[in-house]
C-alpha cells in the first residue's frame, strides 16, 4: 500500500518519518565528524591507543580508524561501507575525509564528513613501567654451593629469558626489569607476580630445586587495595646433569633431572636407577662434569677397554657397557685410585 509524503504530497511506497526520500535527504546532514580527533601514540614502542588499549598498527590504519570511530550517523541510517582519504598537513596533523555508503529504509545514500586527526605523543603504561624500573617480583636464583658458576648462571638465565619472551607474546605486561649479580647468585626483577610464580615452578621442576616465597607490603592502589612485592627463591642443588654422584655408598652418573626426581646410572654395572624427588637431596656430588678426566683408548673388546691412565700413563683395563660406542678417547673418573668409565 502506497503512502504519501507529508512535505510534497507525492505518492510513495516507502517513507521515512512521513517523508519521501527526496524530501528526507534535502538539506539533511547524514554523517558528521568533530572538528578534530586526537590519536595518541607511544613514543617508546610506537603503538597507538585504540579503544582503550595500545595496539600495533600502521599509522595510516590508525589515523583512518580514529576518524571512523568518531563518525556520527543519523539514527535512521545504517553504515554499509566506508573509505577514507588522508592528506598530511605535517607530521602530526592529517586531514581525513570519510566517504560513507548508508542504508536508509530500502534506499542507499552516499555521504561524507571531514576532520583533522591530531597525532599526539605519549608513553603507554607498559613502557612507562619499563623505563621506571617497575617490578612486582624478584626471582632470587641461588645455589647450594658457595658461588654460582658462570656456566650455570648463563644456562639458568637463558631459560629465564626464553620463558619471559614466550610469555610476552601473549601478555605485553610480561618483561624483565633488570638483573643483578649478587653474592651467591642472581636477582631477576620481574614485572608481574604471576611471572615470578610460574618461573619458580618451572625452574624448580627442571632442576629439582628448593623453592620458597615471601611477600612485602609496599603500598596501596588508588582504590585502596594493598600492593605487595613478592620474592621467590630458587635454590639450585649442588648436582647437575653429567655429574658423578654418590648415593648411599655407591657411585653413579646423573643422567636425568625432572619434576618427579632423577635418574642415575651405576658406574659398576651401568644399570639405571630412579630416585624420587624427596630423596634427591641425598645425592652428593663426587665429581662435576667439568672435572672428569679424559683417557686415550688403546684397545677395546666387548664390555671392556684398555686406556692410558691420564696421570701416570700406565695401561688400565676398565669396564664399559657392551653396546657402548667407543671413540679414540673416553671420560673417566678416579674413585679410590681406580678408573671408572663415565658414559656420555
């Protein structure tokens, strides 16, 4: 059923607010933009503030989105599509025109609006925290020995850095504020308490390390919540993979360490044995992997080789696993004056 336009009286199938489309569109502003729109960019990381969050995007996209987000459309219309043209005025001001295709009832109409997008420098919260040495947790890496060896320090810190890098791919709030070498180990300052907690568990499981935590009240948030800094202790055991250890009254090669315990190999018959985590502190280091001697192989047969004693150059017969692949040299350890083969 046709109606008619209350303005011009023309008969029409569709009306908007009682008007035909011609009368409705006459002198009507369908879309509008404010005189200017401010777009904030972090001068440190280059991310743009978009809908309350800093995000990585191309400057042209950020400028276009800022203008489109500020667009006002009359209530009778729905936006079908839009394009933007950007004309730089200088490095911080851009003239932007947003061209729109609108749906009004069963009609389509074109409209456009212009504004100036002003790019303003700021520093995002994360970068502000980074530059301000912000931290919520301290990971205290220590050792059961007097000092943490450079080799062990490098190994553990590499794992810490890799863990934090992986966490940062999904949470930009995750970062290392600083690292400090202290007597007996290293302190790693972390941006998040959760990061410290997860790292402590990770290192504790990898090395069968002793762990502990303590917290300190440092203030209150704006809404009155208590703020804490948490210190996480990871005390690395004396033993490490590849060390020769004493367990009970026998000697073994430490071949595996995990969150459930470890695995050791007998130097007498090369049988493997599992040690549960509660019993791991009973492992006593007899020789570090770096302290093992190297002996030249003279001859070999199934289950036995002859080597030259690296101390007095005498020939010694030592047992080896029957399936061992023997090269020109082997690692050995001296226990009570007797050489034992150390599998590698």
